[in-house]
């Protein structure tokens, strides 16, 4: 390697410098006294003068040697510092190659997107061991953070919604963003909102690297640490390489998996139908992944259809579909399963969390209608956890019963299945 040759060259230069300068200094210490005495003898100087000449020559030789040795020591120190810097660069390069080999091997062995994301975050945590590492998932087609997936103890936690859906500069700039302090004027909203109010100013510094898949941004890897500890350029390069390699692996996995839904697409909403939702649930059951199933229905849908016409009814369905797809996590599954009903499958999600998610969807729908629609309507939803039923049909029936109970209770609300059973 070029760096290795540089280290060997610097070592050789140092040795040659010590040898040459040492020989010159020793020669001057011997030659100058002899030269002074010889000159004095040629001039017929008396004995005391010869002694003085010898001493003077020796003094000059020693002074020359001291100056020569001082210059030599300075050269040796400079060469040693340069050699150590080059050696450190060599060690870092070797460490980086070994790191990339290990990450690449782990990514190739990954069998799912969640496993790939976990490997990616663990690799980032290894590069920045004093940081809290997480994955920020953006809302579809928006540069806002919708969800946070944290790495705790080397294991991924379930994704949790980020209140207020703050912005992230990594989404908009499509480049790595390093923020030295959460109080900086250019700090991302998610960084300012993530700190505890009781913390001292500047409690967080942040590094965000966007994760892109083709022309789409899936999210950003976020590493937060104490202020005043910016990552080195080498660390940033390793993190960026890790995120890029992980994006390539996710693209490969999606290509291998093929289409994420089966059957025909609903022409009104563009969503997959009920067969696709069933396939999604079967995959989760087969892989032992807990999930929640939600049925979302438009309240008084028949009144909209008969009162304002089929076109208004289809527009209403489109608004619900937009609210669902823009609010849920990228990996959540949305389908149209009936005339006025939508099925939502939320993997790794408990009932309370799923309820919060659907509540956010209702809020998004209300905002969309206020801005873009003359038709005013609401939705109701029923939520059931996967362990509460023994079959897909039973889970769907329980979720539908809960949605009907929510609608009967006045609509515009979310009902849990086990609570609906006690109404």
C-alpha cells in the first residue's frame, strides 16, 4: 500500500539523518582541534599558543557539533511526527477496510429490511460508540419525521410516532447534516424537540445521514451525542458508506420479494385489495411478528353517495386513502377491503400505539378536508391485536365489529376490539 511505503520511507530518512549528522558532528570535533594546532605549528607558535589553538579548535568543534545535533534532533522530531501521522492514517485505513468487510458480510446475510436496518444502526453505533443511534422515518412525500426507530442494547425497538412531525434538513438537502448543538440556529426541529426541557442548553449534538432508495428518501440515520464531540471525517465516511450499502441491500431485498401485494388494484384509491391484506397478515403470522389490524370506515357513507352522488363518494374515499398513506409508517400496509372500508396492518405495534396512529390519521383527514374539500365527513375505526384472534377472518370480524360500535356511538372515533365487546 502507498501509505505503508510512506511509513517505511520516513523511517529510512530518519535513520539516514541520524547517521549523516552524527558522523559530521563527530568529524568536526576531531578535525577542528587538529587543524588549529597544525596551523599554529606552521606559523612557529610557542607551546602555550599551541594549547590555546587546540582548546579553541575543540570549542569550535563542540559548538559546531551542538548546532548540528540540534538541527538533527529537530529533523528527527519532525520526521517522527510525520511518520506517526502516516502510521495513524495507515492504521485507520486498515481498520476501515476491516469494518467495511464485516458490515458487507452482515448485510449479505440479512434476510429482511428490519434486519438490514438493525445491522446498519449497530454499525453506526460501533463507529460512534458514545452516541444514541436511531432511524428517522419520514412521512411519504414530505420532509418531516413521522416515526423514530431506536437502537437499544444492540436491538431495534418498535417504531414510535414523533410528536408534531418535525422537519429534518437531511431530508430536504439529501446530504449529511452535522449539528453541533440542539440550540444552534440551524438545528433541525427533531433535534430541538428531542431534548428534555430540564437539560442544560446545548444538551445534544447530532449527525443525520439520509437513506435513499432510488429517487425516494426512506428516512435518515440519526446519531445524537454530547455537544463538542463532532465525528471525525473518517467516521463520517464510514457512516455514509454504511447507509449507502444498506440502501443497496434493501433495494435488493425488495426486488427479491417482488410486488408487495397480490390481486388487482382498487381503481378509485390506487390501493391493493383485500387479498393483498390477507397475504400481508399471513406473512406476519408465519414469521411470528406481532401486529394490529385496523378497519377504518367512512361514517354515513351511504348518505354521501345518495345525497351528493357517486363522484363525491369516490372523492371521500380518495381523501381517506391519502390520509392513511401519508400518516402511517412506510412499512404499514393499507388496502381497500369494502365499499367504504379500509384495512390497515401495523406490524410490531400494540393496540394503544395503533390507536394513537389512527387518531393521527383522523386529524390528518380533518386537515385535508378543511383545506381541499367541500364535503365534510368523518371516519371511525376498530383495532384488534393479533393475539386476540385465532384466524384472519376472526381478526377482521373483531375489528369490523369495533369499527361499527365506534360509528354507532357517534362516529369520528377509534374503538379497541376488547373494549367494544363490553359496550
